[in-house]
């Protein structure tokens, strides 16, 4: 039996299975492993040194044996080395880990398949803290293995971390479809630290363009850290800015009409904000009724949808001419909400027009947002930023996670 388990564990010279104990009542297999003495390699300098004594017993969870939890018990030897008296590494587990490498590999596979730590922890018989620890070690391995791959296009975006205006900043590789790193906060200093930690100096010199919203903090950070990169204000954030203008116009006009007993705009929010191609028959009829009355919100809706043609222009010069036409139409409406949105776009026009040089968007980051939201739901929220960052990188960074 001892030889059987020695081969299953892949123990090399110097280690032997001393005893195997089966606890049928507790449904657990306990394996006692001993070191044969003599000499062992130092984990720091890799020099061979004499065994000094033994460290306290260490228990490591291994893969189950026939659905019985399996635990390895061992007292790793301590080595008398020029580094001092140090504890030797064990071949079945990482340093300070309470799980074997084989168990951690299996746990990483389960965590990836479940898409979140909640259900995976239950399947593995772990608590949430243990599952998070396995994820943290996997992310540390993956980030250590990441090389300096060439990267031309990046995206930077914010994501709500928890209630109370807590945000994180996220840097993505647009072509690689992966998250590069996450930093707490969304001010210029936070974004600078994010870029510095995620990209080497060589990589920063290769970045040609960065897609982002119209945040002054992000723009300042990119100009400082990536001076050769174009800033491209993302089309999805611009669409959101125009949709917000439509919604504000709707709310104001709805309040005014309700005072006169007119409920035309009641329940019309989604008909006005969704793409016309996605409307059902009832919503389309409601929208047609609003447009037929030439209400203020109908004018705002028209300007929002008209701007979609901006992105289809042939080149930057054509796009500039189209914007001038659109801006004049926006001013003609006389609506403060539309004029304010139009002024915002005009003040950022040069960074909007850079889209026609690179044709990049933050669509990858927007796609990660739904994935991150499902991770938050699975974990029932996060109180620690470090745990939040670990989960994002574990599921969205395309890292080499396995031990």
C-alpha cells in the first residue's frame, strides 16, 4: 500500500510513504510521508546541505481517493545551509500551500468551468477563503509567466467596485482580448500606476492608440505614460452620452405633459433609448406616435440616431464635415440637454476623429463588464479590492494559471 501511494504521489529519492490510514467514518485517507535523512537542496540558493532537524507537521489536501478526502502529512526537513537554517521544499506542494499541486490544478479547472468561486468552492469542498487563495496563487503564477508581448492597441475603462462610489480602473489589450491589470481608483495617479504596472517600458513604446471615455484623468495619464499613443474617445461612451441627453429631455417633457394630463411619454423610455431595429411592434407604434407630435424628445432622439452616421464616414475629413452639420442641427433644437452634449463632443472632437486613424473601440472592455458582473454575483460581492482584482485577472486576463 505504501509503495502504491509513493508511486501515485510521484515521490523521488529521499521521500517515502511511512503509513496510510483509512478513516471510513470520516471518509478520509491520511498519508504519512517521511524524509529519509541525509542531505537536501536549499530552496533559495539550490546548494545541497545537511539535514539539521525537522519542521512542524504540515498537512496538504490532495486529490480525493475514491471520493474520500486525501490528506498528506509530513514534517519537511530543515537544512543547514550558508543561507542559514531553512525549510526544504516538498515535491508535492508549493511553498506555504495547504494543497498539493495536483489538487490546485484540478481546483483551477473547476473554478474556470464554474465562472466564479462560489459554486466551485462548494463542489471542491472548500470555503470561499480557500478558493480565493488558490485563485490568488494561480494569478501570481500567471502574471509571473507573462512576457513582453507586442501590443499596439489598448483600452482603459472604469468599473464600479462596490456601492458608495468605489471604482477601479481596468487596462485591456484590445487585439488580444484580455485584461492586462486592474488598479483601485480612477484619478490620473491611479491610471498612471495602472499603466506602469501593466506595461513594461518597451511595451509602452509600442502602443499606438488607447480607447477610453472622455475622462480628463485618463487622458492626462495616457499623455504622460504613453506620449506616442493616439487617444481615441470610445464610440460606445459617446452613444451613452447622447442617450443620457435623450433621457433627460424625456423626463423633463414628461413632467410638463403630465401636469396638463397628457401621458404620451409614459412607459416610453425603452422605446426611445433602444436601437430602432430592436423595437417590437408596440414600442415602434409608441415611437411613431411621439415623432408625429414633434415633441422635444423626438428631436433629441433624431439627433442621437443621426450621429450614428458619423462613424460610417469615409475618412477623417468627411467625418469632420458631417460633425459640423450635425452640431449645427443640434443647436437648432434649442434644447439645453442636446446642446450640452453637443458642446461636450465638440470640445473633444480631435480625439473623436482619431477613430478614423485606428478604428478601435472599447468593445472588449464593455464585453468584460458583463463577465465581471457575473463574477461579482457569484461571489456575492467583494469587500477587498485585492480579491476583486484577483478574480478579474483569473477569469479575464488569459493567463497561464496551472501549477
